[in-house]
């Protein structure tokens, strides 16, 4: 769970006593902007370490936005493990070539022993290997889930720092906008 501090507490206390409705609006606007910026930073931080598309990341990170009655936003990464084909794999389409894959940007492509890319009957394309000597069953290969990628210390600290920075800027902006027009 990510927690972000409010540095303008004194100004907000005064504003709550003078205009409680406007203060709540300021808080939920700033909180929602910080949550959106945190999701964007999560995507950037994950892509700095892993070879995956931003759309695949943002699809798995959901924001529960703040409202005037509930002044906290939530950033949640969930979902199953990511198919290996979403990372750096050659070939990308069913082919007879040997399969090589790379998940981390800092690593090199490694061959997957007896691996092949195929499309199943349910139109699912991924990297598979045979479980035994016979044709079936086959086993799919996966990389880490988005939640696992986001849970590493480096991306998590980066996300928290960005959320705190944006929350401070937006609170200051919204307060000056309310007070000075």
C-alpha cells in the first residue's frame, strides 16, 4: 500500500474551517491527479527494467479515484502472470525457428529448450513446450505479473516519490486558484 503525506496541512485546516466544501474539492482533485501521475510513473518505472509495452501495464493497473466524501485514491495492480510472448521473444508468430526470450532489459535472449510458438484452439498465442514425449499436453510459459514487477523496491520508491511530488504541486496550485482566482 502506498501512502502519501499532505505537506500543506495548516493551510488546509484553515480552509476547512472557512470553506469546507471547497477544501474537499481541492483535496480530491489533487489526490486524483497524483494517482494518475503515479500510474504513469509505474508504467515508466516498470518499462525501465522490463521489456513490455505500456498498454499491457496500464491495462492491469486500476485507479479507484477519490470523491468529495472519500478523500483517498487507490492504485491497484492485479491480474495473472504475463504471457511470455508479451516480452522480447523471437519468433512472435508460429514458426519452426528455435524460440529465444528475454524478460529483463539487463539480460540477454536465452533459448527455450524445445520451445515453440503456437496458436491454440481458443486463439491464444504464446510460447509452449511439450510436457512429455507425446504431442500433448503442452505447457505455456509466463513472465512475472504486473503486480510483481511493480512490487520491486526500485519502481515502488519511484512511484511514491512521484505521487508525493504531484500531490504537493496540485494542492499548492488548487489552493492558489481558489484563493486568488
